[in-house]
C-alpha cells in the first residue's frame, strides 16, 4: 500500500527536503503541500519548488482538504502553526509526524489531543543515527558503570546561535539517567583552577566553526581505556529521511504518542 503524505510547511527548507525524499520512495507519495495563506509560493508545483521535476501537487493553504486526502501529515512549520495542523488531524483522525522544534504548551496539548484519537510521532531530531547514538550512549554508560567518566563534545557551523546543541543536551540527559546523575552534574566548560574531576560529573563542551553540519562524541574514559561513540552529520537530508521513515511506519498504528526510538524499534 502506498501511503499518501501531506506536508505542512512545504515551502520551507525541511518541507522541500521531504518532497525530495518522497520522490525516491516507493511506499509513500506526496499527496498535498500546505503553506501559509500569505505565502508567495501558493500555486507553485511542490516538486519544482524543491528543485526537481514537477510533482503535480500545487502548494495550497487548504489544510483541511490536505488532511482529508492524506494518510499522514508531516509537519515542519512553526510552533504556532503546529496547533492548527494537529487539530485538523485530530478532527479527521489522521496520523501525524511532527518535526517542528520549540513546541510550546499549546502545541504539546494539541499533540496530546491528537494522540487520543490517532498515532503521532513527535521528535526534535529525526536523524536515525542520532537516535541510535542516544540509545547506545545510555546502554554504554549503564554497562560501563560509574568508574568511566562521561564527556560530551559537540561541534557545529559558525552560524549556530545556541549552545550546547539540543542533541548534546539529550545525550547528556541519556547518559545522566543511566548513571543516576541529574542536570546539576553537567559542567559546560572548564578554565583555571577547577580542581580534580569528580566522578559524579558529565562534561558537555561546545566547538563552533566552519560549515560543520553537526558532530557529537560521547567519550567514556577510565584508567587504561577509552570508549568513544561519534555521530557525524554531513547532510541535512538525514532529518527528512528519518521523518519519511516515521511517516511510513506510523500509518495504521494504534492511537498514541510515539518518538523516533519507537519508529526504529529501540524503545524498551
Ligand atoms: P523554514 O522556516 O525553512 O520552513 C518553515 C515553513 O513553514 C515555511 O515555509 C513557512 O512559511 C511554513 N509555515 C509557517 N507557518 C505556517 C502555517 N501556519 N501554515 C503552513 N505553513 C506554515 O524552517 P525549516 O528549516 O524547514 O524548519 C522547520 C522546523 O523544523 C523548525 O522548527 C526547525 O527547528 C525544525 N527542524 C526539525 C528537525 C528534526 O529533525 N526534528 C530538523 C530540522 C529542522
């Protein structure tokens, strides 16, 4: 069965990347491309806008019609826009995949309303590699125990304005949970006479420069040995591929809220 995928935020960077990924998939097809009512892209072909051949799907502001004609809505828009998208899905009992980040309370409440009647995947990072890294990091920290010091280093391009990255924080929380350490144990820089490293500490360090898409390394170090787990992103298309994998996975699932570890079968 070919799943019909509607994209909300279709003219954005991620929306266009998803149009590109759907072009290569056999199990899913683009059924609608939704944009803001005041978008200058309305009426343009979604495939052409994404830099490929025409998809035969014009950009529209008609969210209700797009939801009615899809099996799953993929949202990469903006926090306020997510509420309308999820409520439209709830009204039609349609599945949704939400990639928009910075969700506020109203958006989270809309996801909960939808989860009561249909399946919804919400993930701040759709990279399959990062999802695996988070899983392996927690397992490694748990297996190696308190005798291994955990240090996290992330690097991103020079334009990134926040630090550390959300993924580095997720990594620190995953390792912290496995070690029984709260966020009070995180240290975000060291300089001067900081003293010997206490065991109950997780270092989270940030590098910035060039055009690095995203690198995260967890180092677990004990006397005599070091284990390092690294994820290196080289292409932003990884998020689009992960979101399309989630869209293909979620159709037909029971109502409820899922994350990327469910999609990849990593949830315990
Ligand atoms: P973008 O600004 O390029 O695209 C957002 C699009 O949504 C724009 O075209 C905008 O016009 C559209 N939009 C805004 N309001 C709308 C509305 N009411 N109805 C329909 N469309 C609307 O941004 P982007 O880089 O594509 O990122 C979008 C979101 O996805 C951001 O929150 C970003 O942080 C997040 N993101 C998540 C992941 C992940 O893996 N989860 C990866 C990359 C980006």
